[in-house]
C-alpha cells in the first residue's frame, strides 16, 4: 500500500511516523511545495519519496491532506477531480464546516473523510514531527455517514492503529466546540504575547523575571500565523462569539480588581478551578 502525505508538516509527518511502526511495509510519499520540507521529510524517514500532486493521486490508496485549512478548501476539489475510483482522501483541518461544504458539492464526496486530530504543538513543519504526538489523543470524524463505508473503514482502522480515540460529530458542532477549547486559547496566547512585547519596549528586564507559568501560558503564541489566520477566518462567527464571551469575563475580573472586590475575585477563581476536574475527566476516558 502507498499513502501520500500532502503537506508534510507536524500532523502529517507525525501520522506517517506513527503508522510506520504498525505498517513497516507501507510506502509513504510526500507532496510539498517547500524544497526544505521535502529534504527534511526524506532525511527524517517520514516519507520514502517525493512526488507531484498528480503522481501521488495516481499512486496512493490513501491521501492525507495536511495543509493549512485555506489550502485544503482550495485543493480538495482538485484532488477529488483526479482521484481514481476506490481511493480515499482524508484531511487534517482544524475547521470542518467550510471544508465539508466544499466536499459536499463534489460528486466524489463519498471518497472523502473529514478528520481532525486533536493534537499539536506550538512548532510546525516536518522537523517538529514525532511519532508520539498522536497516540492516546482524541480525533474527530465529521459527517461519517457521507463517506463510503470502505473509505471510512480504511481511515478508522489507521487512526485506531495509531492509537487515537475516535469521536464523531457534525461539522457545525465541531467548529463551535473548537472555537472555545482550541481557537480561543490560541488568540489569548497571541494577545498575551503582544501585550508583554509592547511593555517590554520600555522595560527590558521584564523577560528576566518571566516564570515557567508565563512560558506555558504564552507558549501557543509561537504557533504558525500562516496556519492560524485561515482557521480564525474560516471559523470567524464562532471565534468572535467565544472571544466576546472571554472579553466579558476579563472585564468583570478587571472591575473586581479595580474595586478591590476580593470576594468576587475569589469566587471567579474558585469557579475556574473546576476546569481541573473536567480536564481530569477527559483524560480518564
């Protein structure tokens, strides 16, 4: 079997590295516009060969579309146009509603499986890929009933063999939930990074006092703007609502601090502490 990784980066590369351990005889081919990414992917053993998009589509039984989401919506119709009968395309996009609408408009919709692995780091590119990224993580499949049973079974099997826990939902549900649990946290981190960088112009010693707490909170600000700007754009309605809710809580927190309302501040933080219980519950599933 041949599997193509279209956009050899963190997610696509990690998927290939994880799958190699289960399927040592599978051949992986890479498609990427960046010559640097091509060389790194070959050197790390992520892929065995670099192909053009057209060559990969003719050779591979499974094509993994792991580019930024704006590239996914642009490339998906072309992939399906040239996809031979019996072959499958899956995507790794962090938004799903627009991607699924693009797929729905194509006569070969059944050969597509909409997938989002709930895993990642602040780093990007094939150099950041590692085989331990995906095992044990959640993965979401959207609109499974629209995929051909053979394509769905193929993708389902590979995801489970990597060690991922599969969940199913609609694209609308996915984008709403992800706006709060993923997209908002990245915006918060970008905003915090900008706030501190602005202050650092006047106080050069500020980073000398930065603790590990600051580093962990602002870690996501190192994420790729080229990847995240299209995500925010494609999910703008949900992201704007989530951001508005967040801003309202920030305003309330500021009002409590300004008015020296220690009781309200303590109440906010005590209620927020319950997130630990929820996260522990997720990890135990």
